[in-house]
C-alpha cells in the first residue's frame, strides 16, 4: 500500500505543485495532506477521486493497481 503515498507525492512534484497549492484545489489542510503523503493517514475515497481527476489519471494508477497513467474514458450516461 506504500505505492499510493509515493505516487501522490511524485505526481504532485512532477507538476511542480506545492502541497499548499494542491490543498487549495482539494479544499483540505496542508498538514492533513502531508500526513496522506507520508502514509500516516488513510486517504478518503472522495479525495482519491479528486486527486485522480485533478491529475487526469485513474484511481487505480494512484493505488498502484496499474502503471497506466491515462484515465479511463468517461462512462456513458444511462438513458431513461
């Protein structure tokens, strides 16, 4: 499970973003986000989804379930 913490840090640093900049977008405290990156706190599902959307990748990539960075195609809307 250490992959997720490493990946969220690396993907943020690859974009030259500080934790503060990312936290402003995610609406979370920098200290809390720092704890996510260090593996001291589990990352809530909603935040993982927001991170994947922000970085234009998939939650599976962030979790280390795939090495493909490209996001999945959007789901088709159901017709009623």
